[in-house]
C-alpha cells in the first residue's frame, strides 16, 4: 500500500514537472496595446509565444514562465504587417528592370523587418519563365515570407517593351506554374499594359480561372490615346476578390478614380468596392497623389490594402516604407485601427492566406510592435504636395515565426538559459 502511495506521488511529481515545463513560453510580450482585427481585440493585453506560434493572448500572463520578456508598455502590438505590393526580385541582369534586374530591391529582409513587415507579396516581377529563379534566389534565401503575384507575361516585369508582347501572355503556362507552386503564388499580375485592346486582361483572367486565383491589375497607358476605362475593367472583367492597384494615381495616361476637373469621386467606384473588388494603394515612385486620396477619403472611399510598391525608385522617395504610408493615412483622417487592419487582416484575406495577419492562438507568431510618436510631421505625394500630421508610426520590434528579428531599442530581455 505504501509502495503504491509513493508510486502515485512520484507520478504526480513527474506530471507536475512536465506541466510546468510545458507551460514555459519562449517570449512573453507584456503590457502592449493589441490590435487584432480578426479576433476583434483593441486593448491592452499580453501575448505569449511558444514553438513559433501564438500560445496565449490574455490580460495577465506570468512573465516568469518566459525565456524572454518584451516590455511593450505604451506600444502597440499587431500581427506582422503584410505588404501586398512589392518588387523584391533584384538581380544583376541588364535590361531586366524588376525581373532579376536593377530596379527591384535585392531581396526583402533589409527593407521589411525595420518597418514591421513580415510578409511581402512580390507584385508581378517574375513570370512563369523566371519564377524558378525567383524562388531559388529570393524566396528560399529570405527570412521574410515571400509570396508572389505571377506576371501573365512569361518574361515578367522585364521592361515596357516586353510587357507589351501579347505573344508572351500565356494563361495556360502561367496557371501551370501557379498550380505547381501553390505555397507561394497567390494570383496573377497584369502590369503596364499601354495598348487599346483588352486581350491582356482576358488572358490574366483566364489564368486566374484555370488556377482559381485572383488577378491584380496595374494599367500603364499611353500618351498617344485615351487610357483604358477603369469602369469597364471593374464592371465587365473584374470579379469579387480581384484587385486594382495604384488606386490613387494621377498620371495623365491612366484613368483616375477621382475626376480631374471636378475633384469628385467617380460614381462607379464605391459600388465596385461594395461588390467585392479590392483596391490597393500601391504607392510606388509615381502612383500616389493627395489630389486623389483626400477627395476619395472625404467621399467615404478608403483603400482595402496598403501595398507600398517597394522598389529602388520608391524607397527613398515619397513612399519610404509601409509605416510611412500608414502614418500618411492617419494624417488625412483614418484611425489607427483602420490602417492596421488594412495592413494585416485585410491583405491576408485578399491573398486567401487567413493563417496570416492575426494573433489567434495557434497562428504563426509574426508580430510587429509599434510606437505612435506625437509631434509635427510632414508627408508628401509623388508630385511633392505636402500634408502635415501629428502622429508617426515607428517599428520597435519585429518577430517572425517566433524569432525576434528586429529590436530597435533592445526592449527584449536577454534569453534565459538552463531553465
């Protein structure tokens, strides 16, 4: 009997030790204001991470159970930001522009984590011919999660001359590449088309039909003829879930959402959004004007996603990075939760990767910790027009898959050892 009692006590002790160890966390983030649209959280909470996943989100989590503690008091804790529109296929090929050339940034990691971004979607840099190189050189070598809208052109975004080649727009080959790489390819891109026919849109749509994926369109336009109508694009070709990028552009060779003469939002835009068409900022080096964004905002039209159009020509211009774009929209009247939602949960839904962009228990621990500075700040559009704001978002820390990959002010404690 005594032996049985000792056996039971020993088993209880082992179970207690096991449970104690099982409850250890790799990281606990304490005291931050959590914004998580999927789970409708907008309040001060603690967040615990274990094995690269969100383990718990609660009011009080025991920090003694953590290998590392992050003091996020006075800061905002959000899912890792998702940049729906970037160009990260940098390379050394001449005459290749964003497709393994000099115009794209050479991989994402030097540009993402410092802005709280954990996922980028390359927006059409590679086509089906160059995607294997893109995967080998960029996706496989990056800590940032890299996804892709595959260009309908086999050559991808090699340059305007190649992007006008209808013979290179092969929906079957594009769909085959997408289906063979479902983990990475989230849709199809039509970029910079400057002709007068709708054939490229039709071919992108056919690729989307074959692979059951959305399309994202960036019209080019020409000075030789009127631009293709975005009303026709929305009403005749787009289906719910398709994406229009560079929504606030005012280039004369593109059809804008706000009338250039009256400065009134065109009447078909809001109904298109209500039908499920997705509108992306796609700021870039030449595709954002306050003359479009401010009247649209006043008319109740807000972008669905906050893509940057990151490339060599935009990162040192008016765009800077995703947090600068979010801060810019704060300056023109959007609230903090609105800009965070549109750079986390909304893009996750747009690319059908709903495992991302949220802090649900069991989700991948991609997290941004942000400060909201108060002061006097200036923001400009691509033509140099300036607005002033009183708030600017800055990244304090980025966590990718449970690993701290950026820590601006060393707010994480030193990892404990031997516990």
